[in-house]
C-alpha cells in the first residue's frame, strides 16, 4: 500500500470552497411602548416567491399596554425596502370585539416606523401584526390583485392588571 501526502493548504482550500455560508438570519421587528421594547422573530417567514415557508408558533411576543396607548412598530431595512403593512385587532371601550383591520400600508422605502393605535378613546389593543408582502399575488374579495404575506410578526397586547 502506498501513501500519498497531500499538502495541508490544499485540503483547507478545498474544504473552504465546498462549504456554503449560512443563510442570513430572519429579520426581527421591534414593538415598543414607552421604555419597554420587545423584538419579535417572524412566526411565518417565506422565500420571496412564497413557496418555501417556515413557521414558529412560539415567536409571538407580549406587551402590557394601557387602553388608548399606541404601540410603536420599527422594522429593519430588509423589511422597509419592501411593501409592508400593520394590522391591529382591538376591543372597544364598550367591550365590542373588532375583527383584524389593516391600519397602515407602506410602499418600499417609505417608512420604517409606525405607531399603532386603536381608533376610539379607551379602546384596548389586543394584537399588532406586521406583514411583509411577497412576490406572489392572489385575487382579493373584490377580484383585485393582492400580495401574499411573505413574513408575519406579531405582538399580543394585554391590559395592565
């Protein structure tokens, strides 16, 4: 049996060429009230074509927020460079549960922050979500083209005890 010596630099060079860099981390969204800030990972995140998706059911963050208080949403550059929107769900001061409602939609590179606030005095936010549009389109209820969400981040809002 004959042994062949291979220079170590060649082995390291070949090993370096065969490895691929890790994919970039999924973007996080900051939700804040006064001096309290929480960062949320996406609970749904897909490729730009919305074909390959991953879900993290533990990604929703929690904030304690008094009725009538806005929640500041701050998105990173990779979200702000795309179309994105903010959806809230809330309960009125009279106790009426409201369905989720889109309260802001931004074109690419137009904004990176938004203050989510329920419409009426004393209304209590229950969720604030950020949705990042993907490249896939579907028809909405009116037959108009609408982008499918590529990424979704969520904050569950609780009233103070």
